[in-house]
C-alpha cells in the first residue's frame, strides 16, 4: 500500500490519520520482522532488497544486491515517522476527551491569574497568554497549546479574544522576536 505523505500530519482528520497509522504500523512490523530475520539468517539479499523497496516510503534502493544492514537506518527513519503519526493521534484523542469548552474555561482562569503581571498585561483590559501559559493551564503539549492560540484567537464567536502571531526579530520590532500569544479581554471574560 502506498502512503501519501503530501498531506501534513497535523492537517489530517482523525479517522484519516488513524487509518494511516494502522497502515504504517503494519508496514513497520513487516520491515522490522524481515530485517531481524535477514540479520539472523541467509535470506536471499536480492529478495529482501526488493521487499524493502516495496515497503519503504521512497524508492531509495538502487542496488538490489547491496547489504540489507545498509538499510536498517532507513527502517529506523520509517519507524520514527510511524511514531510521529502515533503521537499526533494520541494528542487528538486527548483533545477529544477534553472538550474545547473545558480548555477555554482553563484558559480564562489562567488569564485572570495573570492579570496585572509583567509581560502579560496589555492595554484595554487584555491579558496575553503564551504557549507555556496554556500548557500549564490545560496540561496539553506545547504544539497543541500553540494550535489553541490560533483556534481561539480566530474564533468569531469569542468576542474580546484575538491573537498575536509569532514574529521573528526584525527592525520593525526592535530586533526582538514576538511570541505567539492569545489575547483575552477580561472586561468581557472576567466575570
């Protein structure tokens, strides 16, 4: 089965991602099983190389007479890709188990706790929450917290909420990077 790697993992729907993970896990099991057997036996190298060529995501085997152990690194890289997919699925599962309403409540509570602190207080009643603040409030990973910043910051149903994208150091911001932040207006959400 060919795996379409053109769609970034983070942009896939959960069921599509889970199907991809199952296919990748199956391929990884076959790869690991075959590489173990080849390392311990006299399995014909050419047959093994043809098998690897069919299973690896890229057609990277040019010499079917090569030594199979030369491709163990490629098998390891493939395993790493499978584990990356699995971690995204696990993140999505934990996000589904923790509804957005609960995430939002935790974020508003964190904003109330940070009100008046240096680096977080903004004009007009806004409080800035950075990825690390959202991680601490929700218990999610840094990557998921940064996704929540954009999700809640762009949610038109949440009045008094916006977001600040990350900006690398440049002359217009005095050569200082701006961190991605969720800006919550506590005049709206402070009650």
